[in-house]
C-alpha cells in the first residue's frame, strides 16, 4: 500500500513538486532537498499577521451661529462716599518741640506751628486742624445693559464618499 501524503505534495523521491491552486504566499513554499531528513518531509510554515488601523472619515459638518441678545435692566447699587469736615481749633501754647500728627478715632489732628519773635525764639502752637472722616451711604439707581449669548447648531450632511 502507498503512504498517504498531504494534498498538493508528493514524495520527493518520485520527482513531483508541490502543487497548489491559489495565489497565496503559501503557494511559493516548495520542498527543497535539504528539507528531507531520514525519510521525513520538512514543510516550512508561514504565518499571516493582521495589521489593524483606522482613518478619519468625515460624516458631516456643523455650522454654529452665535446671537447676542441685549436687554436693559435697572439695578440699585449701594455706594459709599467719604466726606471730610475740617475744623480749626485755636491752641496758642508755647511748645519746646513740634508735636507729631496724631489720630483720635476717625479724626486726624495736624499741628500748625509758627515762630514767634520774643526775647528768645520759641515754638508756639497756635492751632490744630481736626480732620474728621464721615461715612455716608445712599442708594443710586442705574440702568445697565446686560448681554446674553445664544448659539444655534445646524448639521450639514457629509459630502458623498470619494473612492480611496
């Protein structure tokens, strides 16, 4: 009985070569004389590998439109204003050194000096200026223009596909 060989192959000593019917990379592998060792057929194995990728395809477009709406709105805003009261307070005292400005609560006191001619020259405090800060608050009504934006989206179909 004759031994069974794989389809498309024949025994090397009979003289036939490998026969395949497709054009795949596997059809180029034919047994070589070095492929036979001690009556065994050595068949090269080929492996296909898959490479997966992706590409960007335009599926559509969008058009954005922005609309700005304006509406006047009346608001009441509390405003603070500082006012100063200036008061001249006569002192008329002689001093040996000029006094430094000082603060009493919300009032800042600045000394005013003059030189007085006497038998000897001495400093005389003639007055102090009291500057008092007053806080007043009032409400003021103003009209301001507020803006609001609105965006609309319009879908544009993709152009027909072109052959690659």
